[in-house]
């Protein structure tokens, strides 16, 4: 079945850039997503990228997709304390009806003052 | 603002009890999902539903059942709660179509003692 992998932890100094990485196995993935979960809350969609794109930028967020290596990354520029959260990578396949998302384990981002 | 509402933030139940977790969405979404979230394991899909009265097993359906009698409501049922079902349960919904992503509820933290 599909598998999505992420590192569990990342620590970054305030003001630096954070890069969260994700690898996936499903070559038919059409959309890949990044979700953010703040403490005690549900998941919030941050951004998504279609598989025929290799980059998407939205303010401080940059998503890079290397489809050949099945590698997705999320870069957060000028990391702030409010960026402390768990970040989940997720993917969905191409087949109609196969619309469920497969999530990674989540990466806990800690900001060092 | 669109909403997915889970009826309880925290629940404590005894082993062997029948437990109902309720989820309601106000977006007229066709698709609804139940996940459980455990540290280091990410989100794992329990059950999902494409429409009223339809249900599909996810990756870990054992010990759970679901009910979708109305479009806006998707209930997760623990037939006989066990301690290994202590977890955070997240409900999500999505409009039909892969590009939209999910809208999540805030989660129910269930403790089975």
C-alpha cells in the first residue's frame, strides 16, 4: 500500500528557515498536501501541490516536489514562534474513488528563541 | 466559515463500554472520514463514507463501526471499548473531488480505563 514518511522532530532557531521533508511511495499520487496541527487542535490545510508542478510558493511557504525521487518538502521562511506545530505530509492517488488521503507520521517543529 | 464539529473534546470511558463519537459538518460535503492519531504513527484511517448510508473500511477498522444516516453526520462506534483504543480521534469531511483536501474537526481525546 501507499506509504508516506517524515522525520519526527525538527528544531530551528527563530528567524531561520525551516525545511520539512517527506517521501512517498505511490507513483500515481496526483495531489500532495501539507497540513499543520497546533496543540490541542485539528489539522489545518496549509497548501497543496498538483503532481505536474515542481514548485509552489505562498508567502513564507515554498513547496518543492521532486516526482522522480518521490520527495516533497515544505520550506518556511523566517520561522516564527507561531510556526511551532506538527506538520503532516499527505498524498492521494489518481483513481476515481481512491480519494482517501494517506498521511505521514508528522514532524514536530520546535522553535528555539 | 465552514465547520466540522466533534461533539466532545475529551471523553473517559470504561473498558467494555459502547462508545459513540459524533461528527457533524455544515458544508454539504459528500465524503466524511474518521482517523485516529497516535504519537509516532501519524493519522490512520478507520472508516470513511462517500455518501449517506455508504461506508468503507479504512486501514484499521477492527473494533470500530460507523453510521451515516444523514449527509451531515458521521458517527464512529466503539462496540466494546478497550484500553488500546485510547487515542485522539479526528473527523474530516471533503467535497467530492481530489483537489479540495479535507476540513478537520478539533478532535476527541478518548481515554479508556
